[in-house]
């Protein structure tokens, strides 16, 4: 029988190298003098080792008891390391099961942090759940969130704030899906719509008709542009630039001079400022270049359209206020000009739909077509935007534009 209990407290204290106590218990001495206990054994024909703890936490007698327990496990056909790992995992899962829904919101957002376009979007995502879901079940362990809790959140706002309620439902579903994958909860997702909440709540589109951005009719655009060009404010120039490029308001507001290539007549919007998260190269028609050359440039700001606050661009309400109040078009929005551009391209030109969608920085719905479409159709889009510029510059009604657009397309 192997000799055990070879060590003494004094030998443990003075040990300068790894030594054994017998029975699989070893005192491991590492560089720097750090000492810890380890248990070595054979299981299923393989040599294995499991750490027991530091000598500062575990005296010799306690270490021997742990080693004795491990020898018993091995004799009974149980791997001590596998048993310990399983126990640790179960404890971790038990701790996770007690995590509240609010705690899971934070963990979910941290895990998906790279997907958020900006900090504001992330904060809006969080605030929506904090406002509506947290007061009802934010304090509950996420494993206990069921359909009754979800309904309590959604029912009061489903008919009055349908769009908001839909976002809340989707975000609750995302957090609960994450918790399920992380093994913090089990079972079906109570916030799932199809075959679940769809049986309890009316379809969102039938509750409240979706309100689209007010878009100016195509026939009114030339007259409107003539009025707009009579103004010389930064807001007016920003709006004209927005219309000429068919860009989103946020993309124009955040535009900086280093994104502009006057020689190539392009504006390159970086991926972090695009809705789809992909870099977008915008061909600039001649009038857009003229506007850029008219714009003042200040050392203290990088923006094309600086606001009243030093180092900041104009706000996202500046152009809208100009449109509704100064120009007197309360029924339209700046974003609606993108729809007007799309209507014009479809009704008045022969440009391919794909080129128009690229001009609007839309993602192709056909994934196969998108995968094979390597070109960004820049030159074709350059012709498209030039035709749009010519149309906007004429005071005549659209029926005269056939000669303009056809000449460009052909």
C-alpha cells in the first residue's frame, strides 16, 4: 500500500519544489514561491490532475481530507474533475436563473454592442424596455417571465401606441430569446407573435393605419425647388442638397468635408452612419457641387452644414421647421422627398429599379441578386442623379420632362 502523509507542516512551509504527500496529494511550488495543492490520479486509463486550492486557504489536514474524498470517488468509478466541473456549472446556472429581466437587458445590449449604429439608438432601445416592461416584470427572474406578464405590458398601449407597443414586444422577445440561448430560461418565448400573441392581440396594421412620411407630389417639385433656391440659409442649402442626393436627413446632417471628393464629384458616407451599416458612395450632380462650393468652411467644425452650437451640425429639426413653417408645407416631411424621388424615377424615367434602389441606399430584397451584384452602379446612378437635377431645375410640368430624362437614359 502506498505510503501517505509524508509531509509535515514544517516541510510544507519550507518546500522549494513540488513534493508529494502520498495518495495522489501533491504540494505544487511555482515560480515566485506560490504554493497550492493538487490531486493526481488515473481515470479510464489516463493520468489526470485537479487543483484543490492554495495552502493559504487549505491547511495540510484539510487538503488530505479532500484527497481522501477524491480517492473514494475514483474507487467508485467517478471522475473527481468531471464531478466538480458539473457542480460548478450547475451553481452557475442556478445563479443565472435568478438573474432579473432588467439584468438581462444590460447583458443583451452588451453582447450586441457592435450592432448598434450609434449610442442614441442603443439608449432608445434600452429606454423603451425600461419605460414599459421594467415596471411590470423587470424585477422578476427572467425564467419567471410568462405570457401573463407580457400581456400586462402590451395591452394598455396596444391600441393607443401601436407602433411603440410593437417595438416593445419585439425587444422583449429578443431579450428572452437571448436568455434561452444562454440557458437562463427554458420553454417557448411568451413574447413571440406568430401562433402566440397573435391569438390574443389584434394585428398591428389593423389597429392603426401606418402613417407614412408625407411626400410632395412629383409635379410640384420644380416649383418648390425654385422657391427653395431663393433662400440662402444653411438650412435651405442643406435641404436642397438632401433632395438632390435623395439622402436621409441624418446622413446629410452628419456629413463632413472629409467625406467629399470634389474632383470625383462623390460623397462617401461611412458605414457607421448608414442605416444598413454599409458604406454608401453618392454621385454628386453639378448643382450639388455648386452648393458645396458656396458653403462657408469653418476651422472649428468639420460639418458641411454647421449649426448654431460650435462644433455641432444643424439639428434634425432645422430642415423640417424650414419646410413646414418658413416655406408653408405642413403636410410634408423632409424624408418624404425620398419617396418623391422614387415616384419620379418610376413614372418619368426608364432607369432600372436596381439603380434607383442603390441611389436610395436600400438593401436588395432578393438575397441571391444582392450576392451576385458586385457593382454599386455608380456611373448609372450618376446619370440618374443628373436627370433628377435637370427635372428639379425646370419650371415646367412633368410631361415636358420626357425629352430631358429620355435623352439622359438613352
